[in-house]
């Protein structure tokens, strides 16, 4: 079908398809940037896994590197196409200069300055080309990651602090020796442990509700405990063991109880002298303040309880659990009791301190942070008085005679005095000074009497109460193995207490473990999109794609081959050069290859006829400047160089 058609026209046909192929390639090169900008819209809020983060980072870095290169190729080619289309239909040279000069960012700006005229077209071109560096920088600033959390639900199990105590029962002997070690270790724990939210073994400690009196309650009775610049007073030296914590941040509510001592009176009386000792007759196995021991001249201290015995209110006298008597209608008939603590370490006097015990039931919100690499960290972040049923506050574990006798028998044996050093009494006097606790001998006052005479009664009550609560926690079933994490525990046959009624039932049945729902917040990183930078990058990529499509469209409607960008095409009909023929069917790149060896020169192409008259009867020689052959080519003389003595047009 091409017989009789000139060879140059056949090449022109093939070259047009080559231009189309180049335009298709520029479109293909533009699409990934537009696709990346569109895809990043959907990344916002997604979880940032390490694999996805690395993949997106590599894509973004690659896009930032390639975008200016692709932009210059696509937009620069489009500028030539627009100039070619405009010159076919006629346009002014200034407009062509702007288009032909707008093939790079710097070229666009320099061309606009060089023409010394600001038009809407030049502003549009400058703004368009500024999208090249801005688009490259925008893609680097689109994506970032922020810390967030994924909310989930789980079940958490904790030791029931309201369960039965075994103090005074034979079973207690199985772990009583271990409890003595735990108690001594707690007395000598570092200060940050004593004042911290967890004990030495990582169990969460419960604050005294009375120590939060300066915090205002919310409408539901909760006191939100500050987690900085605030140290609550804790009810016990030991915390409550917890298991089943999930990775991340967990919160759940925990029910517990403790005994609080309010000390209101202190007396000091002579009990001994040279060769004699007088028993005050208040604390003994027969009373009036009941104790498991009788006072002798070797007794350093003792304590006894005066009050109604609540044993008869227990459904089963072997189950020493206060919550088992919660529904007993006669429990309100129990009168408040009185605890007497006597210190016999003075050289002459006995110091007697009277305290009223009461029982407090609290509900605490626990917040824990757990990871696979470190032990969980927990703290009480809010607390309120328990809303579950419980006995009157005047009934305490001290009200159960067998339980109290067990405590009064065990505590002196668990805290022996060696070389007149009593770490328990030293702790009560100065709980944060471990050197004092380990080494201070009694008596330490100048008058040789009890150091408690100088201790505020409120402090004495809090610290002795902590010791009682530590023993009560340690007297629950196999407590020391759970407290020291020697044994693990999990949910029991009771299952998960989903409602307050479920929890009440389990507490009244003295369940050793309680399992409650917890909310888990798993820390994670999520992708965050900067919408300003994304909009700028999306604008840049959209215009890039539109320029590529416009170039393809113009290729179809322009009759001229690639012409304006090649010097060989512009000089095709120069009378000072002898170039091969071929017409417009020969593209500028083909013509440039064909004559690439030809040497040209800008110089003197001839004189103007008649010269230039500069006076009466005087004239000077005037030459013309043009591009011609630069030397002896094809036997023809080359163009002459410029002469400083001549004028040139």
C-alpha cells in the first residue's frame, strides 16, 4: 500500500507512532504518582505494622526522588507540544519564548524575568513548575505515625482480699514461716517500694480511703487519685496479686477490705524498778483486753482486744470470713471494740495506746501496663467506698476471737527482738529509715522511755494497722506462695463475675480468687495523614497526569513533526548553509543526526550593499551576522569571523 509513497513520508508515519508511544510512556510514568497519592488517602488511621511502614517509607522516598525527574520530562514535553500547536495556528513570539523557555523550574523563572513582563500566562507557568519541588517535598511530609491504642476486652483474676482468714487454725502453720519472712522483707523494703503503688513482688497496693480526703468525689463517689506529685497512704505492706493481664494497658475494678485503727489516747505508767516488775493487768489471756499471751517482765510489747465476740454470728465457726455474716440480722448489735497496744521497752514506764478498729470496704480501679519484656506495672487510679453488701464497719477481723488470738500469738513470734533491736516497733516509729529499722535499740529516748511518746497517734494507728492488714492478707489460703509469685493462679469454677450480684455471691462464698472483666488498651502506632501536604501532592500528580494526557492529544492534532526544539530544523532554509533537503517529513532529531558532523559558525555572512553613510561623501562598511559553515566544507569557503572595525546589522 506504500508503493509510490516517498520514503520520507513513510518515515514521518513511523515517527508519529513513535511520538504516540513516548506520550503513552509519559502517561504510564505519571499514573504511579497519582495512584500513590490516591492510595495514601485510605491509609489514614490504619495500624502501622513494621512491614507496612517500611514498604510505604520506601515508596515515598522513591516517589520523592523520581517525581521531579518525571515532572520535568512530562511537563517539558507538553510545553513543546503546546508551542508547536500554537505556532501552527499563529501566535506571538513572546508567548512562544515563554513556552520554549519553560522546560525546567529554573528556566521558567529565568525566562519570565528575562522577558521583563509579567503576564497571567507567565504566572501560570511559574506556579505550574513550582509544583515540581513542592510536590517532591509534599510526598515526604504526607505520612507520619502517632501512638494510639486498640481497645479490647479480657478477664483478670485477683486474690480475694475479703476471703476467709486461717489465723488461729492449724492450716495456717503450713505457710506461717514464709509469712514471717515476707513481713520482715516488707519492713526493710526500699523507700520507693514502701511509697510506691506495688510491693516488692509486684502486687498492687490498696490506698487508705481516708488518706484521700482532700480529693473531691465525682457524682458516683469516685476519687480520682493523682498519678504524679501525690503519694497516698497504703492500707498494707503487701499488695493484691493479679493474673491474666493482657499485653497493653488494662483497667478493671477490684473489691477489697482492710482494718483501720483510730488511736485516740496514750498513757505512760511506772511498771518496773530495781528488782521489781508490775503487770498493769490489762492484757492477758483472761482480759479485760483478751490476748494469746500473758505479760511477763520479759515482754517487750503486747496487744489485746476488748469488745463483743462476733464468732456466734458466723454460719460456720471454722470459716473466719466477715462476709459470711453480712445477712445476719443481729450483726448490728455488735458494739465497737477497743484495741490496746502496750510497749514495755521503757526503763520504768509502760506506754499504753488505745485505738478503735473499724473495717472499710472499698472498690478500686486498677490500671496496669504489661509487656512481654517487663513485669506488669499497676496502680490504683480511682477509689470509692464499696457498693456491695458488707457487714457493719464496727465488725472487724479482731471481733472474731479465734482469729484475733491467732494474730496476737503469731505477731510476737514472727518479729523477734535481737540485741534490743525490734524491727517492727522501729518500723512503726520511722518506716522509711531502713538503717534505723535494722539497728536502733530500745529505749532510745533520753529519759529511757518508749519512743512512741513522741509519735503522733494518727501515725501510730496507720502503721500498726498496716501490720495487721499484712498479717490478715498473709493468713488467707497459701497466701505467701501467691504473694511471692511462687504459685500461679487462674479463674476458678465460679467463672467471670459479670454483674455486681455475681461478685457478691462469690465474695459471700469466700472464693479464693475473683475474676472480673477488664478493658485492655493495646498501644499501637497508626498512620496519620497530613491533609495539607496530601492535597498539594494530589494537585501536583493530577496536573502531571493531565499534562501527559494533553501531550498525547496534541500529538494527534499537530501536523508538524518535532520541529521547534531542534536547531537543524530552524536553520533548514538558511541561505548560508548547504543542508540536505527532505522537507517537514524529516523530523528535527533525524535531521540533527544526519548533519551532526557539520561545523557551523556565527559570523560575517556578507556586507550590506552601499554601506552606511556617516557624513558628506563618507561611508563605512556594514556587515550582516548569521550562522553559516564554520570552515572549508564541500569545497565551499567557510563563513568569515566578525571584524571589530565594521558595523553589523
